[in-house]
C-alpha cells in the first residue's frame, strides 16, 4: 500500500516527468532524525525507475551516501562511479570529471542520481554536485537527495543552491500521521491492538520503515511485553558504528541517557548514572553536534534527552549486559518516581527476587485501582518472572492476563489460552478464560467456565470478579432470572468491590431489578444521583448511563441526551465501554426520537463500529436505526440478522426486546404487508414468551403494539395500548393508545373510526418525540386517503412531508406517504408499489461522514468550541473540516452553507 503523503509522491513524479523531457530537477528531501528520509528515497527511486520503464524510458541510476560520516575527500563521487585521480585536489578538475561522466550517460538517456544523507557526504563531492546543478539548463537529469540538519557553515555552496535555484523541488517529511500508520501496521498485522499502534507510532515518530520493520520482525504479543521497544537491527548497527567513532566519554554518556529513557532529564542525573569522573560537557557537545542528544537550559540547570526514540533504542540494545545492569542499578538510585524506580530495579535484577516481586504486586494493585490496567499488567508480568515459587508465579501471570483483558488487549490473552488451560493457578485461569468469553460475547462458554469456580465461600477480590462475571454471563446467555441473580447476590454480599467491573455489575443489577419487579428500588437508586450529569461521580457513571437508558425506553428522549452525552464523553477518555457501544446506540435513539437525525446518525455509526464479530444483540438491534435513517434497508437487515443469530444461540430477554424495536423500526420504513404480518409470529417461533413480556419498557410496548396490529392480533394491540395509557408518568401514553386504537380500527376496515382516533392522537401527541408525531400524521394521511377523505388526506400528507423534511428524515418517508395525493394531484391515490425508502441526493451528499457531522452542527449555529466538544475533536480539526466543506460545496461562510443545506 502507498504509505507516503500524496503531495510528496506527486512532486517526485512531476520532477521525474520534467527531467525526462530535458528540464533538470533537484528533489531535496528534508526531515529530522527518524522522519523516514532513507526509506522515502528508496521507495521513490524504485517508483521513478519503474514508471519510466513502463513508459519505455530507461534511467541510468547512480547512488551514494550512507549513515556513517566519512572524512575521505571525494568519497561520494567515487561511490557514484565517477573516475577521479586520487591525487587530484583541484576543484575545477574534480567538477569537470563529474560533468564529463554525466555527459557520457546523458548521451544515451536520462540520468537519476540519488544521495542519502547529503550532510554526511564529503564537501568536495557536495561542492562539485552544486556546481553541476547550478549550470544545468536542458539536461535530462533528476537528482534526489535527502538531508538532515546542517551544521553552521557546512556545505555553503549547496545551501546557496537550494535557497535560490528554480530546479529545486522541496519535500519535507514529518512521518506518517496516526491514521496512515494504523493502516500500514494493520495491513501487515491485522490483529495489532490500538494501544500498540499508538505506542509504535510514537516510538518511531511515524517512520514507515521503522514501523514495518518492527512488526515484521516481532509479533504484537512480543512487542506488547517489551518494556523497551527495539530499533530495527540494521539501523541499530549503523548507530552503534557511528557512536563508536565519537570517543569513550560520549559513548558512556549516550548509554546512560538511553538507559534512563526518553524524556528530558537533568544532565547531572545522566552523569551520575554514567559514573563519569570528569566533566561531561565535552561529551555532550559531541553528541549534540551528531544529533544524538539535544539539550536545553532551565532554571535548575542543563537538561538532555535523546533526539529520537529509535536512536535511544538503538543505543540501548547494543549495551553489553553487565554494563546495562550496572547502569540500571544507578538509574534506580536517582529515580524520583516509583514507576521509574521499579522499572530500573527490575531491569537490574538477574535472578529471582521475591521481595521485589511483592513490591511490584502491591504497585499493580494501586495501578488497577487507578484504572491503569496496562501498567498493572506490566508490573504483574515482572513480578511473575521474579517469582521462585511456581504457584505464585502462575497466580501472578493469570492476574496479569486479567489486567490485559481490562486494558483491551484481548488478542494477547486469546493467544495464551493453551497456557491458561495448563496453568497451576486453576481458579485464576478460569477467571481469565471466563472474562475472555464475556468480552467476546460468548456468554454460554463463560457460564461453563466460571460456574465450577463460583460459590466457593471465598470473599476475596478474585471471588468477587468471578461472581459478577458469572451473573452477567448468565443474564446475557438467556438463563432465567434466579440463575443470574444468585451470583450477583453473592457478589453484593462480599466486603470487596472491583470498579473495573462496575459496568457489568450495574447493568446486571438494573436489569434484574426490573425483571423482579423492583422498579421502585431501582428508581430510588437513580434518584440518589446528582441532577446535573457532569456532577455525577465517576464511580457512578454506569448508573448515569442506566438513567439515560431508562429515559430513552420510557420515551423521554430529551431527558436522556445529556446523561448519555456525559457518559459518551467519559468513555472517550478511557472509561470502559460496556456492551459494544450500547450507550452510543441508546444516545443515537435519543437523538433520533428527539428529532435530530444528524447527531443520531453519528452515534449509530460509533455504535456499529464498536460491534464485535458476535455482537451484543441490544447494540446491533438499536444501531439498525442508523441504517434506516440513511435509507439503507440492506444494512439494517444485516445488523438485525447478526442480532438474531446471537439471540438464537443465547436468548437474552432484553436482547429480544431490542430486536423487536429495531425490527419494527426497519419494517415501518421499508417493509411490505406480508413482511410486517409475518414478523411477530416469527419472533415468537424463535424466542417464545420472551417476545411478549413488557418488562416495564414503554417504548417496547409501543413498538410491540404496532407489530401486533400488523399480525392481526388486535386484542393484544389494544391491551398494550391500555397499558401505555394507564401509566401516570407517561406524558404520551394516552396519545399512543389513541394511535394504536386507530391502527386497529384501520386493520378492521373501520375507516371513519380510524380517522377519528388517529386525528385525536395527532392532536394529543406532546412535544418531545417529533419522529412519532410525523408517523402519526403519515398514518392519518394514508387512512384518510383510503377512506376518500381527500381534504384530510392532502393536508396530512403535506404536513407529514414537512415534518419528515424538518427532521432531515426524508429517507424514512413511508412508501404509502409518497403515494398519497397532493393538492396538485386531483386524481386521488393509486396503488402503492412495494419499494424501499431511498436516500434522496442532498446538497451535502458529496461530504464525508465526519464532514457531514461538522456541517450539521454548523447549520445549527454551533461555535467551533461547541462543535469540538460535541464531536470530541480539536478546534483546529473543526477548522480543517470546515475548510474542506466550503471547498466541496462552493460556499464561503456558514450562512451560505446553511442556505445550501436547506435547499431540497
């Protein structure tokens, strides 16, 4: 795959094209250490030669350069293949020899000269090349050079040429951005975790050669375990050779800094670790000039750091073992924080050390409590390796596996399953395997693994984790309420808690309370939360999420938005997202039902992106609404099929409720009469009475009533309508009952009664759920049209179209609304073809998903800061997207963009 910036590649392509037709070009590729200059040069050289050959042109290629500075005069010209008298020191003769050699090649065809790291080439070669290019006018010559930073007064003729010549094509390399680096790494290793992507990207600063080398030579699991990420072997060797030429003091100081690590450090600290007896400033000057170290002056003295993590890794991995141990021991003495002291102490240990292992275990507990699961796993890994006792070693290893699961590194633990099945710590291994199955939504397997190690009478942290995981797995696997409640009851009776499982414990408790008729106690628990979502303590975030879920499913969409936005914000900063984006799916429903299709679509996309291969059926079912909004019947059906497949294996009641809501939404938009009529019987066939239990969800009741009407179960539909009407806390309950009764009357061919009831529902429907208001109006138009009430039909059809348009829900228009009469259509309604709703082309249709998100918020009048907060991006990113939006839409201001967006 192409891993370089398109603009840079196009610049080289254009330069090569010019050179072929007699317009000489000099491409100067600049970048700091680790920016990928050499790999870019190799890639572009191959590209230029291949493209020219494909067009029937053969470049002659000369190359020179390297990574070791050479003091030998004219060494670069010799490497290029220019014949030079070794005793010739007249620069004019040297230049003439180069010119004649170039002319000989140009007589046959174009010439490509590539030089890597020109700043290390001898000055005689650089000056001759500069003179050649200064006089070049019509030669078929392409020169590509890479350069780092020049020292003061170095290669002045060259610097003058680059600053003034029209031949120069500059290319500035800054490494791959994170998104490109992610694509590159996953093209090679699809399983690489996001954390490791970021760590490698930061380590290499986006250098594509280093990135690809590291993941080709090491598995993700091996890289994950490394305290010190390595450098590519060939680069590390080149750095070692280069460092060896700088003198003993410089080598010692560089090694000390590499052991201490990346980041700024006091020079005095580095000198102490190096055990330098003399002043180290001379060694520092050498290392700074060679771009190995950089320095800065602060109020407390001089600080130093490595120029690049790859250079630091290159030096570190070439330190002899005994010296590395000595340096780590001295670094542990001066470390000012526990993390550094523990890291250096572990690296300095060459045998088992139970005392240090216990310190690491205690530190891991503190890191776990702080939510730093990856660091906790690392400490436990170290403790495991320091343990002489085999059982303790096994227990610490299984504990580290559990922490890695919490950190999101599922792949690493999955690959360790053979070792887990033979681990001496059987209870810890079962906990890890059970947690792995829970995280992969394989709840039946989780129950099988966890049940034998549950209910042991233990009350420690491990026992608590087993019971909570078993309770959630039992619930989601479709087991009865008592089977799920028993382990949760045991967990809640224990004196210990684990905040890492708070999401599972909270959602399990809330669902079971609803099943057991404990809604009052559940509401009292929610009532203890501060009213303002931002004031809710972090520990209660999942209860805040449940407050939002409850508001959504009781039809109080507006009340759900702020709590769920706060939850979304917290999860975007590292809080564990339970349920494959379940909170995002609920927030999408809240925005959609509240009438904001743009914000809803964004949340549904996030939820869909978080779905696992075996999806949480609630998340998948609700996310299908996002596909409905987009007019994508196929996509909605695919999500619902995935949810149904999971539920047929594990018939989770709450998942079946969600499947009903998602399916009714989809069929309401796209289905024909036969599909709608068959839906509820099919649901009952697959899931039995789980398809009929209300379970306290008003929105489920409304969608179930509609499904009953479609199936011809009119008494059941009326019964559900009465339940909604009798709910004193449901503002729209009575209007919903009238709507359902109207649909029942329509199904019974009582058209006049249907018109009267649906019209009454339309009048009674409160503000706050405009999507359903539009649906009711559309139903009124359809029923009145069928009954021949043209006045009512035309008015309602016009109103429904206006409502859907205002909601930006044009793709959701019912097919029978499209077939209704309008004021200009006196002929009356005709037969309604069975067609799916389609996405109508809009003025913003050429924008990407993210650009549409930004545009929709701009049209709403939000400021840059508000948009940044809403989308969790920076203000500069908002500005970047808005610039692209203006360019694509040919607008120049938010006012013009707003006018354009309103065009239909």
